[in-house]
C-alpha cells in the first residue's frame, strides 16, 4: 500500500494542489465514512457483548473472554482509527515491538510473582496473630 | 524561507519552486514532514504504552496473588457507569477519526465540529468519573492504608463539589472570555472560547449522567442508596458485635485484608488515564484554535493526525481498563 502511494506521489501531489477543496494530498488516506461508522458500530457491539458476558459465571475463562474482546476492540482502533493498516510498515513494526516488550515485562514478572508468597503469607499470619493478641489501641 | 532551499531540491521536489509556509525548512516535501512527524508520534505512543504497562503489570501481579481482593472490590465499581464511559470514549474516538478525515479533505467546518464533539465527550467522561470518585470517597473507599469502608454516606455532595469546582471555574472563565471577545469584536477568540465553553458544560451533563445512568440501569453495585440499604440490614447483628459503625459495611461483605491496595491500583490507573484525557483536551483545544485560523491544508494535516493518534491511544487504555476493573467476577 505504502509503496504504491509513494510511486504515485509526484503526480497526485500536483493534483492535490491544483484542484479545489475536496482534493487531498497523495499521502493522505481519508477513511470512508462507511468504514468509520462500521468500526464504531463494531466497537459498540463488542462493548455490549463484553458487558453481557460479564453476567455469566465463566469462572477462570472470564478473564480470557473479556481480554479477548478487549484485544479485538483494541485491534479495530489501532488498525482503522489509527490507520495502522494503511500506514508505513515501519510504524507497525514499532508498535508491535512495543507489544512484544510489554509481553516480556508482564510474562517474566508473573513468573516470578509468587516467589516470596509463602514467606509473605507466613509473616502476615504472624502479624495478624500479634494484632489480635494485643488489644488494638 | 524559499531562499534557503537549494535550487535543485526546489526544482525536483516542489512544483511551485517555493517552500510552502507550513513546511519546515529542513524538510524537502510535505510528505517527508508528515511521515517524520508521524514516526515521532508513534515513538511517543509506544513510550506511553510501556509507561502504562507498568501499571498493568502491577495489576496482574496483585490479581494473580490476591484474586479474592478483586472479587470483593469490584462490587464497589458501577458497571453501568463504566460501560457508559466506554461508549463516550468510543464516540469521541469516532469523531476524532472523522476530524482527521476532515482535515485531510480540507473540510474546515467538519474539522471544527468534530473537534468540538471530541472535546465535549472528554468533559462528559470526566464528569462521570467525578461522580464515581466522589461516591467511593463518600463511603470511605480510599487507597491502601486509608481504606475504611463505611456504611455512612457522610458529607455526600461536598467531595463531589470540590471535584466539580475546577470545572465550574473553567466554564465560568470560558464564558467570560467568550463575552469579552464578543464585546471587543474579536471573532477568532469569540468562536474559540464559545466552542470550548459549550464543550465544558458537558462536564456537568456527565455529572448528571453519573446519577441517572446507574438508576436507569438498575445497577447491582453499591450506589449510595444501595449502601444505605445494606447498612440498615447489617445494623442489627453488626452493632451487637462491633461498637465501631465504620466497620458495618466491611463486616457486611467481609472486607479482605489489604483490599485498599485494589483501590490504590484503581485510582492510579484511572487517575493517570484521566490526566491523559485532560492533556488530550488541551491538545484538542490547540487544534481547534488552529482550525479556526484555517491553518490546516491539503498537504498539512499532520498535527490533527498526531493528536488523533494520541487520543485513540487514550481510548485504547480505557478499552483494557474497563473489563479489568469493572467486569470482575
């Protein structure tokens, strides 16, 4: 997509200047109203689905379902409202790279997060016992 | 400016042989300027993503270790208000995307209209948020060690009043600026302040929605009325065991240890998000000012596009915050 736009550039840039109000620069990619409204409708529908789904007891799948829906919504926003689908691949690469680092950050921290939990729980129990034994204030 | 451009560059890259006013002298073409700006914006946005991810990691670790706190605490969050604000932000994203389209097509009227709606949505969002925060603070749902849920809805609207005060002052100042501009026949200022004044009134509409939406939705969470009901039920058995009425609600729903940390996470995440909304309003007002001056052209819409990207990112953060904070079971 980006390549064809660049190839066309010299000519269409000329046109954009030459013509009236509704011509646009070659590197502009105005989204069709139909597309904008379609994405918006999908986002609203997904919001309704996620609220309705929250009423069902899905147990441990609940977080998976709600985050999957959130990710679909986020993808719609990023690809269409933020134009990443039509943007230079390099910008998409930057964005995806940041997600990779977030995944790394989250994943490695979670692996380690229960490391000291037994000690913390032990300490908490002792702490509570002392609090109960001693009259509070 | 045109004299700085090398003749060769001017001949090959610029069909008029001059440098357009909007084009910074170190760029050869409008497209180069646009692409560079956009690259810079994306680099800023990924920094924002990584910045917010620290909070999401804090959330994930705490939820993984203490799921019971999240199950307990989510009942204090009003699902209907969270959903309402999600729709408000999605609508603002639509109008923002439309504003970008208008700027690309040099439809200045459309651009101004869509920027105004986007700003109004931001104020609406903040108004609902003010009601949510004040309800929580009214029943003692503070952060970390300050967390002390109480059945009594003490003070009530005073906290809401203090949260509203800055917005009352902003609205009054904008209305005053509009009137003064009108009297001095300062057209640009009259339109700019007038539009902002109208948009800022949306904050108070948001405050109204904060009360109306949960009532209409028949929300199951602890609105003020619901809390009082609970207090009434629990009074009989609680008073006998606990002399301290502050523990009535806590006792009623078995507040787990360190439940306040959920609210620390909640306030930092939503608060930081709200700060981003306020920052977005300032950036949008800047665009509105420039749009009123007709500064955006067929080959110069980069600023609108960049602020749009930022605004969508703020929406993106909320898209995750909503299910993670409000829709827990």
